[in-house]
């Protein structure tokens, strides 16, 4: 997994005397503005700004819901946060006297870990920004900055203070591993992850009789027929058919960032509505493999060190099993309308081994799921054979 990498700050000691408490006459707004000025132009575009001076209730609500800080914990603050596919964020907080500053900083560290998990796999460029986030304590002040230039933010923030710097590094998330060194799978169960019963649609496809299907399944079958007619050519090997389906899904589906659609885990969401979450991607891939009579299973697991629900598939080709994660091969916000065909960035998780998944932040019940150990059917070989 892309682990949370907080910027490590050295303790600056005063030789021969006690360390002085850092002081500043600046307000939270002024400190925030200093950090913003250190960043490239456009850093705050699309951010929602909140301050204790102008938006006291909204800021209180955000500090509470995002960071877990109660109103009694702080006396001044400012925040600017983003939504959707952008990770940029800035928060400057002056803690109240008597509040455990280390505990408050740890709350922000947990927030950063969870924020990184929001983007891991789906938007790797944004996950990398969060991984490099700046989090520090300067006396009674806390700074959290997800920004393009953390070093610039650090320098701008510290310039506003007199006295010795006393930054501390927040404790990162502890990753539990088993005796094999695998990250322990502990199902998050935060998202419903139902397996889709493909049998009715498969039977209707093969028999040509769709009269027993629900309206949703009829719509699913119609799209599947169209896709198979357009993408599957006579003489294709099972591996070539698999690649064609993989690329069609990535080219035609979008990840449901809101998780609001009732069909987000269902093939109807991906095939008819055009968007789904990971379970919808995996269920749809499973359906196509079943229609093509290619052995396939759906794995319901996790990512982000078992803090986020996730799902993917295993396929069997020539007797060997391979892992396929269509969701993470369809990264958010990075490639626009670029076709998946021939793009390595869209095939990072296509026909890989279980070991590759373990090394790239996938967790599952390792002893209950078939190991994917096949290494032959890479996408590059299949592209050349098209």
C-alpha cells in the first residue's frame, strides 16, 4: 500500500538552555494566507474556505466531523478543503490551553490516513499528494497541508513564529501482519458488497429467451449482447476475449464517487447507468466471463490495510489463475477519454499474481481464495496478438 508518509521534522534544540515556546502574533487566517502564498498559483481553486471569524459554526462542524476535534479543543482556526477528485486541503488550528496537543495531532494523522484511503487505487496522483502531506505542531498551533509544495508550506509557516521550533511527528497507522508477512485481513464492512447472481442472464443469453428476467436483468442482457457482438471476434482465444471485456469496461464505466446510486454494486449500474463502485466492476466482469464460459471468481476483500472495502476477480486461462482488478485499472481523473487499449496505466492490475496484489494494498482471506500464480498472459502479449 501507499503508506502515509508524513514529513519528518527534526527537533531544533537550543544549546545550553531550555527550549522556548514558539510564539506568533499572527491569527489562523494570517498563518493560512502565508501558507497559501507559498504554493503555486491555483492551489485554492475549488477549495471551500472556512474561518473562525466568518464561518464559526461551519468551521466547528468541519473540525468535528473531519478531525474529531471538539469546540472546546481549539480557540482559533481556518480550513480550506476540497471535494470530489481533488485532495488539496489546508487547516491551521490553535489549540486551547490544557488540550493534549499530541493527541490532537494524532487525530489529524488518522484523518490523513483515511483521506489517503479515499484515493488509493482510484486516484493515484491524489493519493500521492496525501502521502506527502505536511502535518506539524508548533507550540499550541497545528498545521495540516495537502499541497503541491510541502517544503514551501513548512518554511512559510515557521517564518511567522519566534522562538525555537518544536515540531513533532504524528504516529502513523500501525499495520498488523501475520506470520507470512501479509497484512491481516479484517473486513471493514463499511459498504454493502453483494455478489450478483449471473445465472439468469447467462441462461437467457444462451437460450435466447429473456421472458423470465426482471426488467433490470433484461436491460443488462441487452447491453451484454451488444458488447459481445462488437468486441468479441471469431477466432479469439479466451485470453483475448478477457482483454477485450476488460478494456471495454474501463473505456465505458466511471467510478461512482458519491456511492449514492442504489445500483453501485450491480452490473445495472455499470452497464446501463455507466457508473459503479468496485463491487459493480467486479460483478460486471464476472458476468461477462460467465457469458464467455471463462472460469472466473469474484474476490470480496479490502484495501488500505483493511480499512476500505474492495473487490476484484480471478480468471483461469490454460489451467492457471490470474488476478484482475478492473476498478484500479480505471483510475480517476488522470486519463480523461484516453482509450484503455495499449495504455500500460490501464493494465497495471490485469492478469497479475496474488503476490502482486499483496504488494499493492489488496487484502483478502488468503487461505480461502485460490492463489493467482499465472504469469504468462500479460496484456502486452495480448495486445500484440490482436
